[in-house]
């Protein structure tokens, strides 16, 4: 990262070509989003995993000597950059904030071959945090990050002070209700992905048909990678990371969680992976978060549920003040 910044500085100093404007349709990014600026300095953790050397990128923000540390785990369709506003407010509240990009996502390595699982992603995260000598921290997971965070808390409970889940997926065991699909199915879908299609999906499923400039900015990495020359390997990793969602269940882990746990649920959320290929005869409505939140709370002993009425899968973007009011309460408990 330092070498990259040095090169960029030299280019500007010589008056040569500059980086493309991220809002420009011509912007192109490689598989590790070179040229896409994250909100904070990006560091690299060298990871030996599954007979290969990988690079896990992360941001480490705030006072490293603080006695309050928190880890933010991103969802499936994003990476660590989207935690910017949350992280800035956490730093103001005295936290040291760690924001990893999981292997296969964002600026981290995109291996040709990798056996993705929730436990592997949790182990990778644990290895990163051990390298930073973090002994105890609050753990936050959004969307698929909630699946990883739940798995982490179940496997390494002594490290987690609080588990905070923001509209996590996996609150129902998708494998019980949907047909199994080969990774090739997801790969072909990813190869066919377009910016317009991604925007339409998010507008409908995340934001209740509404759209804003802040939502559009979240699509910048996708726009650049689709226009770049390495979309095929990005698409392949996107496809591989669907595997854990459908092959693993975190519902059975909920009763194992002993950490103080807080569920922040936008009740309008209807995210239901696999609803388009349900098993024959299945009539269940997938993604009923108004009920899923309550059911999950009943499975996690002593957990607390905060419902955000009228908000969907991205409450921290759709209505940040409403989200932050609840988030602050959770942090103070």
C-alpha cells in the first residue's frame, strides 16, 4: 500500500496521468480494487491458508491504546469501505476500530481455489486480530458478516465482549427450504451481472424502491471491476462465497452463544437467499425479518432485540440517525 501511494504521488508530482474519477463510467479497477480509495489507511495481513499465501486487507482506526476495541464485519455485496460513517462515530466515542476485508472480498486476495466456509472466514479474522494483539473486543456483523460473527462467537467466545448483529442473513436455514445449486450456477449469474441490475436489486430489496446518491456511491467498486479486466476472477470468488450461505446453518449455533448479544433489525427487510429456487412443495416465505428477529432472540439466551420499524436490510444507510440511536444504546449496555 505504501509503495502504491508513493507511485501515485510521483505521478501527480510529474503532472502525468491521474487516477480516474470514481464517478466516471470509464473507471476500471482490478480484482483488489487498486485505485479505489478507502476511507482510512489500508494495511495488509499476510495469511498462510489452504496451501497458499494470501493477503487480507484491513483498516485499523482510532487510538490503538484504547481499552475499547470493536471489529466490523461486512456483508456479501460490499466490503469494509461501507463502514466509514459508523467507524468515524466509533472513533469519536473512544474506540479502536478494526475493519477487515474478508478473503475473496474488497481489496483482499481473490484465490483461484479456496474452500470457503464460515468457520474459515472466522478463523482468518481471528488470525488477523491475534496479529494485532487484540485480546477482547465487541464484534459487529452485518448481513453475511452476521453469519461470520455468529460463527466467530460460537468458536471463540472468550474473545467477544458483545456480539452485535445488524440485519444478518442466515436467521433461517436456507438449505432446508431451497434446492442445492452448483457453484457454476452462481458463477454464470455473476458473469452476467450489470450495474443496472445490481442497482435495481438493491433499490427494490434494500431501500423500499427509493434511491439516493449515497447508495449510488456504494456501487463504485462494482462499476470499476465490471469495467476492468479481472471481473472473471472476482465473479468466481463471488460465486464461491455463496457456498457457506446455503451449505451452513447458523441457526443451530444461536443456542450456543453465551456472549451478550444484541440484534438490530430493520423489520421491513425481506432478504431471502434462494427464494427463487425453493424446493418443490415449500410454501415458507423466506426473509420475514419481523418474525425472524423475534425467533432469533428466543434462541440466544439473554439476547436483546431492537427493531427499527420501516427500515430494511441497510438501516445504517437508509436512516443513519435512527440506526445510530439504537447502536449507541447497545454500545453503552
